[in-house]
C-alpha cells in the first residue's frame, strides 16, 4: 500500500517538475521533503517534496514574503530602466550591452543572482547567461 502511494506521489511530483521553474521547485521540494520526513518519515518526505515543489514553483525564487520587500527595495534605489523590445519574462536573454546589473543585497539571500530594471520592471538575472529568472511585478 505504501509503495503504491509513494509511486503515485513521485509520479505526480515529476509531472509538476516538468512544468515548473527550477529554482523555486528545487527549494520548495527540499524544504517540503525535510518537513514531511520530520513529521511522517520517508513517506512524508515524498509527499512533502511534491507539495513543496508546487508551492516553491508558485512562489518563484524570492518567495511570497521577500518578493514585495524586494520590489519596494528596487524601486527605492531608483536605478535607470533599460528599454527593451524583448519580452520581459522568465527565460529572456538580455543583450550584452545596455542593461546595468546590480548585486542583490544579502538580506534577500539570493547568492548567484543580480538584478536590473527592464522596461520599468525589476528582474532577477543569472549573471553568466544574462537570462531573466524572475520578474518582480
């Protein structure tokens, strides 16, 4: 019985992972699995991982609690906005020249990301690829 349930839950979790943003998914799955295992052992880890993956994906990289604070922070900095004809969405690769990238303050706990402003929208960017990983609306 437990094996069948675990198989079903793993399959559901993999299905959700296929359509999710990797960063939020990974963080949510890890946190959900840890909490589930604490509460219900290995089976709880499977259930918690699947649920955490879905929640993590919905919350994006920043999560619900830090998202609004980051938006306020970015607007208060009054950084110049790069004007682009490219869509401002996750996955867009920004050009080599034009955007100015800024460090994300430590308080947001986002090592490995920068931010910039594109068409008046703060966005998180992977520095090496210049790919938008989250749009802060």
